[in-house]
């Protein structure tokens, strides 16, 4: 619903009337069967034309909120007896269908009438946050129930700024079970916007460096150390790249799971930022452009490989586990794949090579409570039940990447705790266009190994800021 007068002034009159009536229905001010004002009375109440009032009622009727009876009037037709106790709405990018179904099956048992709805988009549209946000904003009909929303660290500030999710601070404070204490403070910090907590974490994934011990041993080189610098990574990538007599690559020196989360750590390690505190892109600043220059130079090496279109997600991990790749800048997915396939003495993992400071980027999947949730207290009750079972590993193997609770993380190697402490969110921007804007300019140029100049960074920054 519209939260304040400023937002009301920015909304069309028809939408203001629609939202006002739906809010009164949700709040119990209007109940099933109640008679609503005539179109003329409604228009006068909201200082609008009769055409606007009629348009609002037609929309509400089409979406099953009201029924209009000729000669009698307009009546509320909302009946919540057909709705589930709670409904989780989830973009397939956050939690795939099979994982969401497994979670739902584990939580039935008669205690919650929980349902879920998966929003699927074509692969090429996975990075378009706008479709998911637009979908959530336009859910108006009673059967379009939204209580709990799956999100990630990039969607959270957009959802919070658009008033699609509610802060959890007051809800958590009222709960007997202090749910937030289950999680490391660092993870919760990444799920805040303007100082308020908007979601609880499901899992997280940092950028990290994985290496094959056998390849290093055969090359006579020391295994990677935490003292490595950027230039060490560049030099060793070059040395471990092998070519045949015709110059063809027979062993890549480094694999990179290419995304903004692979690039961002280098920016952070150089005391740079992709976006400032106001949400503006700042990639032309010296600290940021210097880091981007290095990453671009590293990525352009002949011995560096990344995913190709159509490759399975495990493609680079497959190369490393089959002794065809010595180094991989990957994430928790790669870590868990390799952990399952190789013994502890065959591989290792460290944080990315440092520059001025240690840092890594982080991806987080989480759950928030919709602004349209009919019963936030019931939603919190479900979250408590969910995370109690999650902490006891009843979803072990269902949810990918590193677990989010402090208790579960204690069973993981110390490097995971170190990476969490060094973690930062790549694109904490409230603009719905931030991801696409930076992906269509900077990421595209680097991925195609185009040499970037100072002018490029300024042009890209101006273009990005123009669409934010």
C-alpha cells in the first residue's frame, strides 16, 4: 500500500483509490458483503472525476475484490476462507522449484497452510530485477496472496525503497524467540537498508580462490598463500598456463566464474566502490578504475577461462577436479562441488589475493515479509518454525551454498568465517536498474576483453547514473 502523502502525490488517482479500498479490506475496516459508496460519492471523497471512480471500481471488480450489482450498488466480495494461511512468493533465480517444493513438504504437517508460487523467467532475463519487482507491485487480486517473499542482496534495497517488504525489527522484538540471534551479525548487516533489517538469511556465497594441490606440486610451485598479492596471481596464472607447439591452450592457468561478484572484491580491496552511499555509480574514481584495470588485464590473459554459453554450472569445477585447471575464482557452489569430489589433501581454498585490504563480495538469499501480508505475526511464527528446523539441519542438502545460522557455520572450516568477516555486498543500490545498467556496460566490456580507458569509465559511469 501507499505509505505516505509524498508517494500518494506521485500515484495516479485511480491507483490511490484502489489501494485505499484494498487496505481497508486487509485491515478489516471493510468486510465481505459491505456496501461501498456510489461512484459519485467515491469520486467526491477522493476529489476526482466520476470516470476515475468508475475506473477504480472496474479494476476492483475484475480482480475479484468487489461485485457490482445493477440497481443495488457495489459490494465487497473478498472472502479469505479460500486463501492459504501463508504464501511464499519466490523468483526461480532465488530458490529453484525443486528446493522450494522440498521446503514446503517439510513444513506441512498440518501446522501451517503454507503454499508457494514460483515466478519463472527465461534464462536471458534472469538478471532483470524489474520483472520480479513489477510482478510484486501489480499483485492486487485476493487470490494473488503475498505473505513471505524470497529475495537476494540486490533485490532487498529495491524492495525496501519500493515499500514492498516491511522492516522486521519490531516483529522480532515482540517475538518470544529472538530469531535474529541465530545468525552472525555480519550476515544480518548485509540484509539491512537505512539501518532497518528487512530479511533473514537463507544462505550466502562469497568469492574465494580454490586451488588444485597436485598441479602445483607437479609444477614445483608453492601452493597459494594468504600473503599473495594481485601481481602474484597475475604472474602465477601466466606461469601455469600451458600451450602446445602450435600455441593452443592445453592447460588454463586460472578459471573465473565471471560476474559482478568476481570483479567487486578487487574494487573493495583497493578501497574503491562501485556505488556510493547515495546510490550513484562511481567507477571513474581512481581507486575503482585502478582495480577494474587490473581485473581487466588479468581476465584478458590467454590462460584465463570462464563459463561459455550453455556450460553447466559445474564446468570450471569439473576442470579443476580433473586436474585440468590449477586455480579457480569461484564461490560457495564451486566449493561444495569440489569438496564432494576431492579428498582434503587434493585441493585447498583461501581468500582472494589482497591489495590494500582484504575483502570479498557476497551473495545472500533471504526471506522477507510482504507489505501486503495479512498477518505478519503468523508470518513470523512460520519463520521461527522454518529456521528452527533449518538450524537442526532438517533441510540439510536441500538449500545450496553456505548455511546462514551460527550453529551450522561452526561445523565449516575457519576460512568460511574469515570470508564472512571480509564480505561486502556488490550492488547495494535502491535502483531497480542498477544491475542491468552496470551489466550492460562495464561487465559486457570486460567480458569481451576490451581495453578500457579513463574516458570509458567516465562514459560508463554517466550512462549508468542516467538510468538509475
